[in-house]
C-alpha cells in the first residue's frame, strides 16, 4: 500500500508533526506526540527552567531532553536546531554535535541557510527538514539536498521572516516549486485544516499552537488558560530587528508596539524585549506582561486535551470532513 511520503521517510504513522516551540515543547510533549503516531519535536529551550548563555550547558540540556524522549518512546522524534548567524552559531554547532552523538532520527533546521548543517547531519544518518518562508528558499533547500521543506504561513505563531504569505498561498507555491516532500504549518488545528493543507499540495502538517495548549506541553497553565479564553482576533504581528513574531495580543504587545510608534531607541526596545521575553511568559506564567508566541488559530482553540486526543480527533474528523467536501462537490454544479 502506498504511504504518505513523510511517513515513509521517517517511519511514523500519521503525517502530523508537532512543530518546535522554544520553552514549550519538551520531552513529555514530543514523546506523547510520537507515541500517538505523529512526529514530536524538541524545541531549543526544551525542558529548561532558566535562561542560559552557556554553550556547554545548552548542549547538555538538549542531551538530557533527548535521553528523556528516548526513555518515553521508541518512536521517531525530531529536534529543532535554529542555525543563527555570527557568534550565535556557537549554540547551533554544539547542538549539532549533540544530536549526532545521540543519533536523533530527524533534525528541523530553521533561522539560517539550508547549506550550513545539512550534509553533516545527513552523513550521520539524520533526516533533515528545513524551514522556509518563500518558494525560492524552498528551491534552494532542495538544491542543497534537504529531505523535506517546512513552510510556515503568516498566520503561524512564533518568529519568521518578513514575508507575509499566508498558508493558503504559500503552500501551493512551495508544492509547485519543489519535488521533495512539503510540510506546511500556520493556522492548522483540526481535521478541516489538515484536509485543506493536503488539498493545497502538502504531504504533512506542522502544528504549533494546537500542541502548545495540551496537557503535556510545558507552557504555563496561565498561558494555556489565556489561549482558551482568547477570542477571534487575539494575535498581533510584532516586528523586531530581523524578523516578525506573531504573539497573543496583551499588555506587552500594546506597550512594545507603542514604544516602536513613538520612536523609542533600538537599544531601549531590545532591553524591553529581553525583560518581557517568552521565559517570563511561557515559563513563569505572566500571560499579560510578557511575550506569548501563538498563532491566529488560538481563536479556534477552546480546550486543553492530551496530545494524543488532538491527533485522534484529527484522524477521526478528517474523514467526516472529506465526506462533507465530497457532498459539496457533488452539489457543486447547480445547473
Ligand atoms: C510558543 C511558540 C514558540 C515557537 N518557537 C519556535 C522555535 O523555537 N523554533 C521554530 O523553528 N519555530 C518556533 N515556533 C513556530 C512553530 O514551530 C510553527 O511554525 C508554528 O507554531 C505553526 O503555526 P501554528 O502556531 O499556527 O500552528 C514557535 C511557535 C510558538 C507558538
């Protein structure tokens, strides 16, 4: 029987990938998703309880999380390595050493060029997915030899480039541009979204915010409750120096955007961002005065299920949504 290209590539049951989320996606969430047949992913600060600038400690914290995932599941999982530029690359170099030593099955590289670590990781037997935000970037990643590309639309939670292509537009553009498997994310939380993504040409889906609001996620309970309470227009696009973030609209985003409008210096803005980062938000639970990255889809989320329930509901609903679509197609031509 033919299988989804992504399932075949990494040996998973469903082409549903839990997207990396900095402080939020630790070993418990990654393992729960992988045990339920998807692909769980460790985020950069997975399982950490403090901010560190220490390179060795960054690597050892990652190693500890990888070992923890291995103790919780025998299924494949992924690790996100944000590549970075200049001096910041010392962190990604360390993390690449660790994922190779720990023989991690899949690495999702982001925030940097696809040529930096792909060959090194692949020579160690690791599959590489690279995150892109344009079809041009997807083509370049394919030329470098990545195993699959991940594209994230403008509605997605977290940080991305300045391109504002939505999932609806970006997915078919990327699917047309490359022959390798395409994973798409941004705005997907249920069977309807997954079916739409497949129709747009994706091989697999990439869900962040939906998995952030699950029992196993390390997001603080205050944050999960804030997302459950959030109404339709609940996120805002927040410009920073080198990227855009999509965040929950709160006192932090209002103050920060007002500071930008009123011409506050770059230095003062960067101090403000550091003081109101995802750490006090996601980790300490200040859902109002700190940065809470989340996607527009937050307005569609109204519960805090187990990660496996998210996957089971999607699979269950996917086929009933498909039946509804088939009926709509049968009724499509009126005369
Ligand atoms: C709280 C949060 C933290 C994130 N941190 C990262 C990260 O560390 N690395 C990364 O590549 N993407 C990160 N992202 C982006 C996600 O991996 C993914 O692209 C996005 O959540 C998909 O859109 P959705 O939130 O609409 O599902 C983050 C997203 C969220 C919501």
